[in-house]
């Protein structure tokens, strides 16, 4: 018989896999074997899309912490989200990168790898998780500030060109 804690972990992992599939692999591209999900599509929405994707990705990290993931595993997971967010601020290229990078798929693989290994690593505490997610929020704010600054620069440049 499966222990209750393991049973809960199995159910949670199944839910996280479903979320990951939705975010990274939900729809096949016709004529190819490649799949994309909601995350790169959300990224097309200026500002809001990147935050929505990062929040859903953060949920996976929070659940990984609840399942006992180590600090190193959580740190790598948040690093994947940060890279996805930074590159995602580049219009179109960032969305293409997001479709190929699949941070959530990488994060589920990290979690599964952690769960397969003996529990010899130190489990992360909630303070550490709070610091990681707080750092992620700061990165998202920085990405937003950079994006707004770039957008304003492009807008001013276009005004200059068409003002002639």
C-alpha cells in the first residue's frame, strides 16, 4: 500500500505535469512534431503575459518546495524561470525562445530527479523559498522596467521619424 505522503506527492506531481503540459506542450504545430503551450502565447501579451506565465511557473516551484525539494533544486528551477523572463522581454524572439526553452518542462524534470534520489539533500525551508520567489518578483519588476524603457525609446524614435 502507498503511504499517504507518497500518495499525495504522486497526485501533486500528476497535477504539476498537467499544468506543465498546458504551459509548454498543449498544442501541436501542424506538419511538425513540435508542440507549444500557453506560456509562449501568453508572452505575446505585453506586460501581463510574462507575469502570468511566471506566476504559474512559480506555483510549480512552491509545490516542489512542499514536496521537499532541496535548495539546489529550487534554485535551479527559479533560475530557469528568470532566464525565461529575461529573454522573454525581447519581442517575438523572446516568445520563440520561450517556446523552445520550456522552463516548466525543465522544472518538472528537476523535481522528478529530486524525488528519485535518496533524501540525503537538505530540504529547503520556507524562508529560503520566500527569498527565492521575492528575488524572482524583483527580476520580473526589473524586466518590466527595461521593457517599458525600450518601448518608450522605440516609440520616441518612431515619432521622430514620422514627425519630419
